[in-house]
C-alpha cells in the first residue's frame, strides 16, 4: 500500500493542504481501492460490470467518431 506524506509548513493554508492531499489520494488510487474493497462482489458480477463498462466506452467513442467523419 502506498504511503502519502505531506511536508507542510505552519504558514501553509489549510485548504491548500487538503487539496494537495486529495490530489495525491486520487493519483495513487486510494479512494478507488477503498470502494472496491468495501464490499465483496462475486466474480460473475465483476465480469458483467466490466463488459457493460466496455460497451459504454465503445458506444461513446463511436458517437464521437461519427461526428468527425465526413459523408462522401
């Protein structure tokens, strides 16, 4: 597991420290890992969700590519 360390000074504003911490957590994928481990999913459910997400991405990219292709 990744370990996040923030070296900050007392003069550094708290809101900037929190933003930096959140960015680091997103970069390391800590929030996604937590959500994935929060509940058990059967392998069949994981596979089904993966396929659905792939289809959704495919439809999305097809829609984008149709906008930019010219009709001959």
